């Protein structure tokens, strides 16, 4: 009898599936990179997520609240990615002004807005009660205040200038 191709039957097929899976991750990373490089609103959400994480660590939010914040980040950025995809498809298909295209783009933007509103409410619920703890943490670690001051121009540059063609 003949030997099977590979250490066990189906090894070749599994290798193909792993390559396809790796390729799908590469496509997803490419999509995120495209959005970071071209979409200001995505960079705003990414920057906000960094600052929210900073304050969550500073006030030692419990694990469950950190998990909710991580979920907010994922939902918010996922909504922004979907909105960008809808906008690009609509712009590609539309030849001039089209009411249906306008409506689709407005609805996609409304989805992002509702996600942002929900995330903002969650942020307020988590951080307003923690404000005394945040202020105490900043007072006891002046280097953190310096970090916030120095990071602000970098954040502004990232949001408004990153990815722009020269």
C-alpha cells in the first residue's frame, strides 16, 4: 500500500485552511491600516480609546468595567469600519447625486453616532464617580500630568495630520 501524503489524512487540507485563515487576518489588518491612514474619525476613536484606557488604569477600574470599555472600543471602531465600507461602496457605485446613496451613507453615519453616544454614556457612568480618584492619582504622580500635556499635541497631529499626502 501507499503512504498517505502528510503525517495524517487531511493534513494537506488543514494546511490549506490555515493559509486561508492567515490570509483573512492579513486582509483584516490591511483594512484597519487603510482606515487608520485615511479616516480621521477612526483615528479620533482610536485616540479616545488610548486616553480612556489611561484613565481606567489610573483610577484602577475593576475588571468588569475594563471589559465593558474594551467592548465599547470594539463596537465603536467596528461601526466606524463598517461606515467607511458603506461610504466607499456607495461612492464607487454612485454616478453623481443619488438620494438612495445619500440615505445609505446617512444611516451608516447614524449607526456610528448611536454607538458613540452609548459609549459616551458608559464613559460618564464609569468616570464621573471616579473623578476624585483620578484627580488624586494625577496629584500624586505629576509625571502623569506631564505625559498628558506632552501627548496632547501628538494626539492632535495623529488625528488631523496622520496619513495625509504631502
